[in-house]
C-alpha cells in the first residue's frame, strides 16, 4: 500500500506527524513530504531523521491553497494531521482555529482534488462528538468536510478517496495526564484528580499508527473509522502509578470548562449509521433511501442502534494491563 508511494503529511513535524513519518519509512515509500509552518521544527526533524533523502520538507500553511497544490503535485497519499488543538487557546482565539481546522481542511480537500491525489486521510478526535468546545466543533466540521468531499464531483476527473480516523488522547502524548502524574509523583508533589468518576479510552501511539495505516489500506471512501478500545478509570490510573512509583498526596479538583467526564467516540445518534467490524467501527454517511451500508461494506454488520460508544461503558483495563502499558512511559518519557 505505501511502498514506492509519494506521501504528504500536513502537520508532519507534530507528535503524530513525526511518528507517522518514522513508521511510514519502514514501508519503503518513495518520498515523504512534511508540510508545516515552523522552520526550526523542520530543521530539527530533518536532523533527527538523519537527513534521509526520502524526506522532503515543505514550509507552508494549510491556509494557503496555492502552496498546498504545489506541495501535493504528483502525490499518492495525503495524511492530514495539521491542526490547532490547544483547547484553552482556541476558546480564546476561536476564529483562528476555524481558519486552520476548517478552512485549512477544505483547502487540503480542494488541493487533493486538484492534484488528483489517490487517498486523503484526516485525523480527528473524540472531542468532535457532540462538541463542548470550539476545538471539537472545528474537528467535527473537518470530518464532515472530508466525508462529503466526493458528494458532487466527477469520480473520473477527481479520483481522491477521503476518509477520517477518530480516536481519543494518545497515552503519554504531550500534555496528557499520565506524563504529568508521573512527573509529580516522582517529585513527591500532590496530584489533582478533577473528578474520581472520570474515564478515558486508552490508545498508545503505536496502536494509533497501526489503526491509521490499517484503515488507510481498506480502500474505503467517505467514512470515519473508530477503533475498538478498552478504557480506564482515572483512579485506576492513579493507583497503578502509585504502585509503580510510590504514592503522593492526591486532591480532588473541579472538572474544567470544556472537559468531559467520559470520552465518547460514537454518539447514540451516529450509531444508527455505524457498522461494526471485529476490531473497529465505521461511521457511514446518513443513510438515504436506496442506500444499504452493509452491502457496501462486506465484513461489517450493523452496530446496535441505541448504544453510545463511551469510555464509561467500554470494557476497562485491568490493573495488570495498566501497569504493563504504563511501564515504558515510567521507564522513558515518550518523545511525542
Ligand atoms: N495528540 C492526541 O492525543 C490526539 C488525539 C486525537 C486526535 N489528534 C489529532 O491528531 C492531529 C495531530 O495531533 P498532534 O498531537 O500531532 O498535534 P501537534 O503535535 O500540535 O502538531 C500539529 C502540527 O500541525 C502543524 N500546523 C499547525 N497549524 C498549521 C497550519 N496552519 N499549516 C500547516 N501546519 C500547521 C504544526 O506545525 P507548525 O506549527 O510548524 O505549522 C505541527 O506540525 C491533530 O489533527 C489532532 O486533532 C490528536
């Protein structure tokens, strides 16, 4: 699927973009183009990748359609990961995220069509489900733009397939809860749990990469892929870390604005258009009259129409599983 292909990653210097580039290099692509704005981050990444000749670095903003078209010339696959994603900063500067996450994503779509890219994959988040904050709302719109991108185009003229991938916070990623707790417990400083009833889905960077590349290989169009994941309770995460590192004081705070008690990856309304496979779900577009999603997606069956796919009701990780999963992070912080 990726061998000998020319691939472009928007936001290629970000946590996900870098890990994706590293993983894709193992698949012998012809070229990987990194597209982002910050020159210093590109220089640093070029060095980190040992000046690999297959890596190309394009300075550019996804708000700039013409630059995107130039960067995408003769490209087979685009992974769209560029986004503004700091929830607090975005609440304060909402329109900037609309310009990047919404208008920028439409530019990516239009440029893919113009350059006749084969496949475009957009990475989304649980925050897009019944959004509580501007970040989530912009990512929901990005998903909608991707899944409706082929609504009224001539497939012969514009062959691009567009798919979305939706998952929750990556364990150990910058700003996520586990590294913060690990640092504070090590320093014997108190940790704060905003709500003891809080649950989250668990996905590691390796699992996220497996899922993105696996979904990209499925030759589908206009759907959003969601992985089947186990979840954990925040108190179990704390207890697992206490067992590994020793305990410290733990206080209870207040749930922050824009924060949810549970992560929802598929709402009950979306579930009506959702198909279930052995390891994932696919959310299809709203069914219209002569539309039979099951026939269109062999290997998938209709999901239970009334259920919500939430970290509150998902199967939970056992303590032993949590310790196993946290061990690498405790031994060495993630470099993403
Ligand atoms: N991290 C998670 O746990 C998580 C979970 C679910 C989904 N996601 C999604 O995964 C994607 C990647 O997340 P991440 O954690 O890798 O983010 P990140 O580390 O903040 O990286 C964001 C990347 O986007 C680039 N970028 C931002 N604005 C841009 C613009 N206008 N034009 C071009 N490039 C731009 C940044 O580089 P410059 O600033 O140099 O341009 C950077 O390379 C995002 O779409 C996010 O919504 C992340």
